[in-house]
C-alpha cells in the first residue's frame, strides 16, 4: 500500500492528500494517528492529536451533551489548573523552594490555554455547532437518534472545538452543504497547528492547503507540491508538458539511431573505383573506412540499445470523449431509435433534441419548460430531494410511470445516462467482456478500455460483481466516453473520482459531440461551469 513514504508536517502547514481510491490516503492517516502500526519505519506525533474517521469514539447511547462536554474538557481543565496555580503562586513567596516549579507549571498551562484559545472555548462551541449545521439538535438527544450525517458533523465539530495541535481529517466535507463547507475552510485556515486531510473536494483543497501530496503511483513515489490545489494543477500541467517534450525528443532520437544503424553509418565518402597506379593506397584507405563504419555502427547500436532500455514511456492520453460511431445519426432522415412515450418532436434534424413541458412527478419534481439543443451544456443544481436525479431519469426515458406532462425527443435520439448507483445485468462478466459486449468488438478494439485510464489494469479482468461502487461507475462512464451519445446525462459524475480525474472529466465534457446535462453538488465543477444552469427546489423550478 505504502512503501518508503516520508512526510514532515510543521505547525502552520495544512497538507492535502490526493489520489485514486486505494492509493493509501486513509491508510496514511491511520498510520499518522496511531490507529495502525507500520511494518517498517517510524511515526512521531504530538500527544494532542485529533483524528476524524469513520466511527465516532462514543457509544450510540451517549448524548450530544456528552460529545460537547468531552470536546470542552481540556479547555475547562487547563483554565481550572491556571486558577489553582495562580492561587498557589499568590500564596507562595518567590524565594520558597516550590516557587520555580509552580511558575513553570503555570507557564506551561498558560501556553496551552493560548494555543487552544481556552477562554473562548464555550462561545466557539456554539459557533462551530451552528456553522456545521448541528446547532439546533437538542443536547439531550442520543447519538443513535440522529442521522449518520449529523453524527459525522458533530464529530467534526468536536475536533474544531478542541483545537488539537495536529488534526487529521478523512473526507471532512462529506455530509456538509456549501455553507458548512465554507465555514470549515475558515476554521481550518485559523488553526495554528498541523492539518493533514484526505479529500476529493477540490474547493476545500484550494481554499485550505499550503501543500498537496499526490499519492497516485509515480516513478519516484508520492510527490509533494507546495501551494494549494490551483498551484498543484499548474505544476502537473508543466510536468506533463515536460514529459511530452522528453518523450517526443527521445522518439526522434530513436528514429535517427535506427536509421543510422540501418543506413547512415554504412555510408562513406570513399566510393570511387581505384586507379591502376593507386591500388595499394586504395586498399589502405578502404580498411580505414571499414573501421570507421564499424565504429559508427557500434556507437549507434550501443546508444540505441541504451535508449530502448531506458526510454520514457508514452504519456497517458487525457480523458476525452471519442468520436461517436453514430456521428451524424441525429439529423439523418429516417433514423430509427427510441422516441419516448410522447413520440418524436418532429422531423429528424428540426427543433430541439428534447423538449419538456409542464412536467410533474408528484412529490419529487415539477418543471414548467426545458429545451435542449444539440451541443447544449446544462448544469442542474439544488438541495438533496429537489429532484435532480428524477429529472435526469425522465430525460433518459427511464421514469415514465406516475409522471404527467410532455417529454418530446427528436427521432433517433440516442441517450446515455450515468446514474449514481450502477448495476450490470451480468455480474459474472469481467469488466473487459462487459465493455466489449456493450460496444461491440470493433469499437472496443478501436477504443481499448485500458486506454481510457478509468479502471486500473488489474480491475479490467475482474468480474463486475466484484468491483466497488466507484469502479462500476467508472466502467459505466467508460462506455459513454468510448461511444458518446447525442444526449449525455451525468448524475454526480465526479463522485468516486480522484481530483485529477475530475479535472480531466470536466475538460473532456467540452469534447463531447452531443448535448450534456450534469447534476452535481461538486462546488469546484459548479463554480467553473461554462454553460446554462437551472436550480431545482423541492417540487418546483426557479
């Protein structure tokens, strides 16, 4: 999982851990926290350390008050100790034997109180609970009576109230809305100690981090980049440009060497027939020429072998939507395909790709009007329960029962939907076989699954039933990337993707040949969306 990793974090540094699922982010945090022990090497950590992970260190019968009291315990203890030591110092003459020890103890407690801002702890507790959206929960509620998301926010609040010297966070923005996530960023920037966090949230990484550690496999192991996520992106782009330039230069040199070994090294200037009076001289020159040719061939061959052995591998292609096998299908007269219950919108090639009028899914979604044209880019936002996934299902034609209103699709329209929960009909099939069966052998061969970078090579041969939720979604995304439809519907597409792959996917959306509709909570994606937007509210559209 991890080998030869060295990491030093000084106070004031906030380090973000990024990488694909399974690269060791959570493992590294557990090692730093002492929850796991390494097979080799050492970990030195401060005694005052806070670790946010999957399970809260409280029984479900504990109350919210128990959690808050535990978070305030150190502040209360250090203030009580200051009061005792202050009283003892006032009662002890300066020359008394115990006075220096009392003074030292008082100074240590005072330093700790200042580090944790102990005098403001009670007020801070209220602000943190409110800022993370759990301030309205009654203190006498048990942890078992509140939701999992509320328990996660309460655990995070407890750590922020404590203000430990080192804070370790694993996906801290899970279960946070935009306001709570922004509040967390402000709190983390104000901590004087060390913060190490593993996150897929690029907005958090950009707002908080002073360093980024990329755990994705690399020749030299994990790499540390100074600065926030934007700085990391810039450095990765520069790295890729250097990699591409070096690869191109080596390929050019390889071509020249192969030509030299085969042709150039054998070409010499001495190629005239000898004169009768100069046959001996000609033979001596010819020997020298043969030696020269032999030396050229040896040198070129040696360099060629060295370069072929140590050459830089080709940079992986960034994620891009491939040209569809059905390019031009929409708009072709007489094209066949699904039209949906409302029937085709009219002659192929005329009007919008898809039109919605007076849509209502009782208790889930209402939408007065929506038109999608070829090449449209539409972002659908809104709180949980507003109907984003429902809208995508209606547009895809997979949700027709119980709805009212009109949904008209252009004749022959090919629609692809990436859902949040992906399932395949044949869980016993490997990812490769599933990919080939869906695309057809010819398309699967022209766009190999491995070339897309969405699944690790070891997972391509695994049955899809053994893949994780995230891996199955990556496979479903691969099918859409390899043969994009005329209307692409993506429900939370950046879930389960590393920040780097999220960047590639967002850039790739601009290369999709058809219209794209994305429903997302991703703050980074939403802040940079270049197309149209609609915001859904519960049972209505604004």
